[in-house]
């Protein structure tokens, strides 16, 4: 496994299991299978309505809690002080754990000053209920505001990132500020588009790795963490194996040159297409 080392020395596995849509008995089974095969990083959210299943999968597994890096997220409706704290506490209860390794603001909400959310996050970190704090879906101006508040470190910004949405400016800013960028939908949701891209397919054939592995490896080599979701044991294993090979610089550059602009998650609080920071 490849690890990201936070400025404070803590570590996060660069490949995690995305769990959106993994629900019910099947959801718990997928989490258990993932842990059994070597995943040590799980990504969930209050709104995924699967925290109990994630907790059950962890409880069934032989892997100890300390070995697992667990992320959950607070809904944008719950960003004011009291609700943020209550949301985290409810998540902990559903996950059946005393702490999460990373607590994220799921989406920005311009109606709540970020300073207020950061104060609540700071409290949770002080109480040991969240080891780290981060954000998700923050375009650069929002991220700058959170960084500028200088209340607590922003461990990561989790955003849509894949070969068809290469947000180079945002990545540059994150690297500069030592904020880990985490790619959600790293396979472009797995349907059409990214996985059918002719350049990725040609590279895949040339190096004997699957298209999904090529896409994930390209992200990892850019210093981006990935959280592909799969309900299939073989595809989970395939995705985890993206840690095990190198993509030659020349091949990575061909993906870099794709210059597509396809944002798959089309809900956004505001008119992001017109926001100058959105694709920067
Ligand atoms: P994704 O991981 O890019 O793609 C998942 C899809 O790809 C599934 O349909 C899966 O099908 C398929 N797949 C997985 N591995 C594959 C492989 N090796 N080859 C071919 N197909 C494969 O998309 P995502 O679920 O949208 O994103 C991943 C995770 O990011 C989510 O689960 C969630 O944890 C997180 N996320 C966060 C946000 C946010 O706002 N912060 C938004 C979206 C997602 P099978 O299950 O059948 O394998």
C-alpha cells in the first residue's frame, strides 16, 4: 500500500474503498471483504445512509479499529456549530466507534460562516472524536477561506477528479498548502466515458493493466488519494492493485493531455460552471 504522510506524521492509505450505494447486508459484506483483502481506508458519509453497515463490516472483520482509516462526512445542512457536533456524534454511534480518522464537510454551504464550522470541528478534534478535519467539494476560493481562517489544519479536499476532470490549478494549490487532494469518482462512475477512453485503453493494452488501474495509477502518481467504489470482490482487488506498478512518465503525460472537461456530479450549490474557480 502507498501511504500519504500528513504534516503531523500521521498516515492515510492512498487507496480507500468508496462506499456510496453499499447498503444493507451486501454493504456490510463488501466492507468485510475489502478489509479482508487489504483495504485499510473506508469512505462513507452521513447522507449515504450506510454508516451502520460500514460499522458492521468493521466489527465483523479481524482487522483492528486502529489499523483502519475511517472517513465520514457532515451534510451541508448541518454545518452550524451545534448541528455539526451532533452530526458527528450520530455518525460515531452508527459506525459503532469512538472516533473517525477524518471528518469532512460534505459540501460547502455559503449560509453558514466557515469559521463557525471550523470552531465545531476544532472542538471535536480536541475531544478526540475526529482525528482530523477536512472538506469536500470546495473550489479554490472556498478552500482559501477555510485555510485563511487558520483555525485547524485542512487535511484533505475531496473532490471529483479523474482523467476527464483534471483540476490542475486546484491540485497545485493543495500541494502548495500541504492539503491532500482526494479523488472521488476516480473511475468516472465506472460507466462509459473514462473507462472507454481510447488513450486509456491503448495504454492499458500496452502495459497489461486494466483501464481502471491505469486511471487510478495516474492519479496516485500525481499525489492524489483515490476512493473507488466497487461491490465486486474482483474489481475491489483490481483497484487495490493500482498500488503495485508504475506508469511511465510518457504515458502519464498522454493522460495529462486529455483536456476533457466532464464534471459528472452535476449538483452544485451555485452556478459552478460560471464560477472562475470551478475548473481552475
Ligand atoms: P467510481 O468509484 O469512479 O466508480 C464506481 C463505479 O465503477 C461502480 O459502478 C463500480 O461498479 C464500477 N467499478 C469499480 N471498479 C471498477 C473496475 N475496476 N472496472 C470497471 N468498473 C469498476 O465512482 P463513485 O462511486 O461515484 O465514487 C467513489 C466514491 O467516492 C463513492 O463511493 C463515495 O465514497 C465517494 N464520493 C464522494 C462524493 C462527495 O461529494 N464527497 C461524491 C461522489 C462520490 P461495481 O460496484 O459493480 O464494481
